[in-house]
C-alpha cells in the first residue's frame, strides 16, 4: 500500500462530516496531532442538522447500517459508540407498500422475514428468500475485506482468489437478473434491488455485486440513533475533542500552501494559516480539486448519481400505515429509472422513501407533533432540469408530491402540515454538490474499486482524499471506511494500528469529555 511520505506528525483534516471525523479519530488513535477545519458551525457535513421552528431535522441520511464501523472509529481513541449514542434496532427495518395495495414488512431477522415472505407471496418465494439471503451473506464475505475495505493502488490488486469467488457468485452479472434467480415476485425483487439507486445505477444495469448494499439493508440490520442521525457526527466530534483534536468551526479552507511537492499549510478564508505535515481533504470532490488547483485526468468524464427532492414536514398527525421507514413503490419501475438516469425527466410514477423519525424519538418534534421526511429521487442537473430551473419547478413539484402522498393513503397530509421545507437540486448545488446531487459520483463499473477517484493525489506527497467521491464510495458505511482508509494512508499502516493504540487509552479517560455543545460549537442547532 502506498502511503504519505515524510513527516506526518500534524495532520489537518478539511471537513467534519462522517468521513472527516472517522479519519480524525483513527489518526488520533495512531498518535497524530489533528486539526479539523469545518466551514459550517457544527459537525456532520451531509449528515447535518437543521431547525424548522421547534422541529429538529436531519439534513442527510436517515438509515444507519453497519454501526460497528462507527464503533471502530470510536475504539481508535478508547471510546465507544454505545457509551455516546443510544441506538434502537428497527423492526421492521422497512415497510414496503405497493401500488396494488399490498404491503410487506422487511425484517433483518431471517426467520421473521421468511415468515413474512411466506405470508406475502407463498412458500416458494419464502424458500427463494432463504437462498437469496445465503447468497447475500456469501457475497458480502467475498467483497468486504478485499474490494470495499481496502486501499487500491492498481487494478492489478483485483487479481486475487476473492475475485474468482465473486465471479463464481455471479457478481459481474446484472443485479435485476441475479435477484430474479431467487425471487419471481416482481414486488419482492424491488425490495432487494432498489438499493442500486444509492449507487446511482438502475437495477437493470447495476452489477450484481452491488447487492452487498441490500445485504447491509436487509440482513445486517438497520438502526436509529436517538436524537436522529446527527447524533453520530455530534458524538464523534465530542470524542475527537476529548482525544485532543483541535476542532475549528465556521472555518473554511481557501488555499493550500505548497513547497517541493508537499502541502505545508492550509489557509482559511479568515486569513489564518495552519501549518501542517499532511492534509486530508474530505470535502466535495470538486471542492478538493479547486483547492488542489486541478482535477486528475480521466479517459471518461465523471458521471454523477441522480439527485433527490426532500420534503421535511412537521405535522399535527401521523398515519398508522407508516413504519419508521416506508418504501412507497409506484406501479412503474424500469421506466422511472430511465427517467431519472437517462432522459432527465421527473418520475412519472414515483417511488418514495418516507421516514418518520418521531416514531422512535418524540423529542425531535413539539409535544403531540410528528416529523416526516419524504425523499423522491430526481435527475441530477447534468441530465435533467438545471439548478436555476428548480426555483419555479420546486413549488409545483412539492404540490404534486403532496397530492401523490394523499392518493397513496396519507389522507389529510396537506392540511396537517404546520412547518415544512423543501430541498431540491438548487439547494444541493448551493451546498457545492456537483451536478446538484448529494450522492456524488455514481458507481458505474468505471467508477468503482480501483477505477474510482483514488484517495492519493498525484504530484503531492502528503495529501489524501476521503468522502463519498473517492474510494470506496457513497453511503454511511462506505464514507466511514473512506475516513479509516485515508488515515491508513497517512499512518503507513492498516486499521489495526488504531486498534492497538486504542488499548493504550482507558475508557474512563473519556468520562470527562466536554459536553456536546463544547465540541460542536456555540451555534449547535440541536
């Protein structure tokens, strides 16, 4: 594994999102001095927090899988996720509602899910589910260490027996077709293939290897952190502060000073200069390229994932048919993916994710009120309407979205809303997300594994990238891994360096860590 050369005593991490905070914790555990600079007043990045009247909203991901990856970052400094954050296992993980009026609770427990599939679609499909679950488990084992949790320096690293195992499992076929080998019911196939959209690829064109995301969603388990997803970066920032990190809020990097092929200092927009031995850039990939002064050459232009419209609504009621996470599928399937990934049109028959965080934490809303998060995938601004077009399009789309919710059983939704905000590609663009998409670079074959933008920067000996735009990719588990992998590039060792360091720091040493507002800054919106 190639690593940063020269001294790495003091590392500046640009960005306090999940990847930046994970990187900082692993670096601290390996004995480095760490300064984190964040343009916002609070940690989180995409996983941020917004106040809407008396409601507290998560601005980014709503689904937590693989919490052990978060705990691994805490363990690097002798801390623990479970000491910091209360996690609630969600049963069901999702409720899937279909246009024909049927519904299915998606359980991560194998026996419970087999019984639910039998009730929903009969014994043959239940048997197919058991075979599918076993395949997903084998697929995960074949991929995790060798192809996901790893730093790539060359495509030749793919030449390993695990590649043959992945091929034997059908990982290089198409996702839709592979799921169809186990399940004939089209509704069930959707439940185990919609996750391809997280990777920015339609299920009919996605590699079957991307079913590893379905493993995380439907086998490994889904959790909800009390306080919302923002509780994770908030606790990570607190742990980093307790371990000695210098956290700078409302501090935006403007330029990188260089000498002899190395970055020697990070300058902030305030004019402050922070000298350093190495830099980890966890900001948006296009922002990192601007700071670096260039983007690496690629034979084909980077393609970005579809975007999303998100309606955050505080309401005076809720609906019993909704679980914590509800997948509301339209009748159309292949056509809607074509609309948002190729033709650039809004979904004519949308499939929606509806999250209700107040189902497990009533404190996120005023007494007797409820919080609903409605996500509708849409084209990014490269293939669809421009960011500016959403100024007029947004309000109209909001009205059609609310009307669709009412048609699907959420009667009275429009009249129940007392606070709301709509987030569109215009807002994502304003946040600096390329192509108006919060999901970054898509996971086409040419943008996956060793072909994804690498986390080492050619021509600079001490700069590393982390975040969803680089390896291993998009999603909460993968951005946490990207932070760990970036730290390993700096420290010159694998993750076990951090684990060894963690044993030197007793848990009791973090008992007096400053309160969250101290770590998160005076403007913490929680």
